[in-house]
C-alpha cells in the first residue's frame, strides 16, 4: 500500500503536513492562552472547556493578526514571546466582552437573577423570607 510506512505512519504531502501541524499548534496554544486568560481575569467565568479553547484560539488569531497588520505584513507566530503576549491580550479582550454580554458586570432593569443576588450578598448562609400566603 503506497503512502503507508509502518515505521512512520501515514505519509501526507508537505502542504497537508504543514496544515495539520499549524492547526494542532493553534489548538494547543489556544488552550494554554485561554487558561492563562481565565486565570488572570478576576471572578467566575462563564463557559467551559470548549469556550476556553475557542476564546484562546480567537484571541491569538486576533492579536497576531493585528500585530502582523501593523508590522508591514510580517507573520507573527503564536509560539514566541510576542505571540504569547498579543495572544493573551486578545483573549483577555474577548473574555471581557464575553462576560459583558452575558450580564456578569451589570443587571438590566429590575430583574435580578439568583446569581446576582448571591454575588451581592456573598456566599454565606441563605436567608429565606417568611412570607405568609392567605386565601
């Protein structure tokens, strides 16, 4: 069978190997940067593991793209000190807007959810009102 060497695995053309390598680097780096951003930004963060990876990848692409645009089109790779810094800044910006749009920083109108009440009061003991309902 052509293209299959048991010692090396499946052999792909060079362009496909570079594409697979780039995708895996972006996923791995996006995970690390997303976890760092969630660790740096204070407070509880909405979203789970998939949201962390996607925010990290998006922030890294956004940060490296902006620096590449202002650096006369020179490619900024994510695995470098500059790539790490701009990736982290881009992810922090995305995480801030994600929290802003999910209602973490403000409450609109008179509607107060359970999470906002708990955040205002703290995590102490629960207080229940003793309302009496009569017919």
